[in-house]
C-alpha cells in the first residue's frame, strides 16, 4: 500500500493524479476537480475540510509542472 497522503503531500498527490488522469486538459481542470479527485485517492487520509485554495493550487502547479517536464 502507498504511503498515506495528506494536504501537506502536494507533490505526491500531484503524481498520483497525473497517473490516474494522464491526459487531463489543464485549461479545463478546476480546483473543485482537484479537490474531488484528491479526496477520492485510496491513500488519502486527511480531513477533507482542511482543504483550501492555496493547497489545491499547489497541487495543480506541481501536477502541471510534472506533466510539462515529462518527456513522454
């Protein structure tokens, strides 16, 4: 089983979302999408109520940068 994820794990969450949603259109992804997809991750174990725009934006940024820098 994967290590538990929490809201401080923005990079690890971004990588998990990248694997689950490999062809995401970043122009159409909302912070609400990121929130829903994050709390649905099997290894996510934090309180969903602790999410905020800053955390969700950090996940988005990490995910975008990882996808942008991926040679695939």
